[in-house]
C-alpha cells in the first residue's frame, strides 16, 4: 500500500477536503470545493504535487491535483507516495470532477505535458471560471491535437490564446519547461516593439504583462522612453485605448494620457510664460479668431480645449477644439517676414493645417508636449512681445523646435469644466 502524501513544509500544503487517501467515489454525495471562498486559486490537472528532480521542478506547493484514483507520485523523492491534495477521476479517459469541484470555480488550471482528450478538456473547461479564469499549458505544441481538443471546448467562452503570457509569481517556480519568460527579456521586447512602431505587437505584449506579476514592466518601459523623448509612446497609448486595453493605459501611463484619449476638457499652457491658449473674442473677415496665450485666465471656457484623436500614417494626430467657440486650431496659409505662421481658430477642419502631433518630452521631471502642425511641421510658440493686456500671440515656428522644451514645451492638464 502506498505511503501517505508528503505534506512537509515547503513541499506541499495540506489543503481542505482532498481525497488523496480514497479511490474515486464520484457517484456519492460529497463535500464540493470551494466551500468558503468564491474561487479555488489553482488546480493542476494530472498534477502530482511539487516534485524536485534532476530534470527540474514541476508541480506546485499550494494547489489541488486532479489525477487517476490509483496514480501515485511518479518521480522524485516522493516517488510511489500518494498524490497530495488529489481530486480523483475515474480513469484517464473518463474525467469528471463535478462531484468534487464546483463548476466555474477555478481561477487557474494548469496542465504539464500530459495528453488532453475530449473528456479531460470538457472537465477543465467546466471548472475554470469564465470571467477571471486562465488555463496554462506547459510542454505541448500549439498545433497539437491536445490543444485542439481544448480549444473546441473553449470556443463558446471567448477564451483567447496568449503565446507570450508571463507566468505570475504563483506559477513561475516551474523549471522543467522553458515556458517561463525572463522578465528582462520581456521588458526589452516591449521596448523594441514600441521603438520600431510595431504597435499591435506592443499592445498584445502589454496585455500579457498586465495579467502577470511583472505588470510594472509596462510603466518602467514607458517612463524610460518618455525620458528619452520617444514619440512612439503616445502612439502606443492610442492603440491601447482603442484596442480594448484602456485599463493598461490608466494604470501604467501618466494620468494626462487618459485625459487626452478620453477626450476630457483640458487646458494647454506654455512652459516659458505660463500662459493658457485661448481664441480672440473678435472674428476677422473670414470668421476666424486669432489665437493667444492669456495673461490672466487659467480656467474659463475660453482657455478650455478638447483633443480629438485620429490615426494617420501610423501615427496618432489630433484636432484641437476650443470649448468656448467651437473652433479648431489651425496655422495660416501665409507666412510672416520671419517665415513663421499665425495660429487661428476656424469653424472648418478640412486638412492637415487643422491637425496636430503631440510629441512628449520630459524636462527636469516634468512631462511636456511639443505641439507640431500636421501640414507644415511647425511647432507652436508664443510671441516674445505682449499686447496691452499682457497676452502673447500664438505662432507656428519656422524651424525645428525639439531642442528647446523650456521655450516650446506645453503642459496639458485635465479640467473639470
């Protein structure tokens, strides 16, 4: 007769209601788990508990193990002992734990290298929670019939395949398989996706990281790239916001990014002069309004704007809509003697003159933006001279402005107006 399971400290936790010492008694009325909590954290299908062998580590310390009622630990120092925290099934081809484990009650189901037939696939899908659940498979190829059996059962629940899933802390103790991604490698991969403009891959990678114990990698990478004045961070933010990953942006990007892409009301304030953008009270002959930096007003409707994002030529670009006038910011067709162009508000927005790129830049720990015209590639600036009210006219600068954030940088701040 086999020895009792090894519940030594650091090897296996002795959990409530295991059936390690009894055969399969599924037809009888049994105590189903979980009892007191909503979920079982982890079930290892065909698991045998934590095993340390010469080949590596398999199994988990704190989980339930589904296995044949007469199966014992097959390798390692506990070989031939009973399986800890075992939930039995009748046979390898008749797999039904419904008398033991409640339906829709398991957060994570793992399976390591063992075959998946239609019966075990049905049982795995029955127990895994359809909202929060994950199924993590080690040691099987994507194109195998085993994965095919599982996918057929999962189709109706909209589970998705995550080939680069980063194992959470609970699962990353496994060394028998090479599926555990190195966090440094995952960080560098995300960085390169962003730098190269592979935004769809960056979105998928970010979603995967967000579900793992290494989710802080997203913040680390985006903050580093912002410090390097990388323009692509804003493009990734657009893709996340519009790619069913708004929670990733909200949690791992500066809060101003949420204000930008949720189209909140904002103020746009020049770094050098601390003046907020506004439009003139008067219309010119074309029914346009000249744009200014206001010397006093920091909060009225006149200085409140909305950014309306669009995607063109693999970049995010914006219309700037004034809340008070309902006008879009543009640059003039004509140039000044110094080759600058005046900025105006217009009721029409037909072309790239009325659209703007936001290039993020960090200056002494502060996040600013260069605001660059889509047609002329001119950055916005305020005039050095003031009018009688202390206001300064808004212009598009004739030469590249990216080297001087102190002069040409702008704060974007959300407002409740």
